C-alpha cells in the first residue's frame, strides 16, 4: 500500500512538472513572437490526429474542393479563430458577400493554390472574396490547397467551358511549377511533347503508423510538438541515406532537383494553354510566402515567364511591388504562413489598382 502511495505521489509530481513546463514553454513562445499578433500559443498545436478532408478525387485535377461543404469554427492548424470554410454547389469556395452585381455579363474566375483558396482565413477574408465585394463582380474562387501550376491552369480550362467569364486570374506561387512533376499531372507523350495526364488514378493514402497517444500529445502539447518537429524528425533524416538527399535544394542549375530547362518547358506549355482559354481578360498574379524578398528562385521563374509570355496579351501583377512598401513591423501582420485577412486585403486592392490602370491604358 505504501509503495502504491509513493508511485501515485510521483505520478502527480510528474504531471504537475509537465504542466508547469508546458505553460512555461507556451509563455516563452508567446513572448518571443509577441510582435506577431496572429500567432497564438495558448490553444492546440499545429498538428491534428484527425485531419479534416476538404477535397474529393477528380480524374483530371487529382482533387477538387467538395461542393456544398460547410465547416464552422474550423479546427485546422493555424487558421484564424472562428473561421468558416464552405463551398457552393459548383465546388467554389463561398465569398459570403451580399452585394448587388453591377453587370451580370461580367464574371471573374480565380485559380491557384492555397494562397488563392485562402488557407488560414475564413470565407469572407480571402482576396477573391474581397475582389467580388470591391468590384461588385461575381467572382468564383477556384483555388485549392496544394495545387500545382498545371492543376490551376487545367482548372481554368475546365471551368471556362462550363460558363462564360470576362476575367481569369491565375495565381502563381513559384513552387507550384515543381508540383507538376511531383504529382505527375503533366506527362510526355509518344511524340515527346508535354500534355495533361488523362489517366490519373485514385491513390488511397494510409496514415503513417504512429502511436495514437503520442499523436494526441503532439496535438495538445507544444513541448511534444516541437520535440517531434525540431528534434525527432531531424534525427531521423540524419540517418536516412538516399541518392536524392539534395532534391529539395534550389540552385542556379536546378529547381527542387529539376533542371531549369525542364521547368521552362513546363512554363511554356502552361502559358500556351492559359492563352488558349476562351476568356478575354487574362491575369497572371505572382504571390509569395513571408520571406518573399529572400526567394532564391522567384526572379529566375519570373524571367522565364516574362521571356515566354511576350507574345501573349497577359496582365502580369507582381504583389512583391506592393509588399516592399511595408516595413518589417507591418509585414508581420500580412502573413501567418499564408496571407492573413489583412494580407489578402492588400493583395486584393493591389489587383484592383493594376486592373483599373490596365483598363485606362486600353
């Protein structure tokens, strides 16, 4: 009986010590990042045992947003509090605007990855929602998290055949071009030419084996989350020996392990396909992560696009031209991995400014 009592007391002490350390670690992280108001360390971590699935399999796009989706108080890591993710019957993310459209003949289609979809913000806080509200033009948000450049262009092609659009905005996050290769969305046919893969097969992904208890510890404890993220995974990678150790390096010669000549071939193909879309006004929108000024490959990709789009009538909008106007303190308010609500407003207003200027020059 005495032994059980000692064990019980020791367990209570360990639990108390863990709670103290957890609180201290969260407090230290909060103090360290106090200048970033969008970060909150007094909730769940950025890991989930049960992942919310937003998409469904698609034979041409691999995945698309589920139609008629409705998730309130979103429990997805790093989303703003009380966020809502919903979609309409067409599979576009809702904008939640109550506006009277000025011209029923005008309609904007936006395509891209998570920056277009609006990861980490609520329906009404995305930049496509802002554009619809400001311009009073119906805007379809066809973005989806993780989309490659090819998926975005093919999405635009498919949707343009279903209804009439006056504008299409293709949002480009430069890493999207690498995703075309890793996802095998583009293939080389028997004639040696690039084409969209029409034989996409459903791949059932099984979650990696993990002790469920440890998974929940990572979800609710920043100590365990950071131990796994910053220590365990790095140690595991140290012992991994592979011929592709440098596949994630970006150098002057390659882009995530892919020769820039292949990347340029990919870009030329997608620009041609984008140009062929039966929509009069076409816009290329460059978007960036938080450290946009340190991008080792952004200028290279932009130069390739510029060279290969000279004969096309595209309006190219580079959001970096707007972001450089902000000091470090203000920039912190614009990103939290993806754009915050404020960041999306900056993107939205800059797009409208460039569109108005382009219209006045025509």
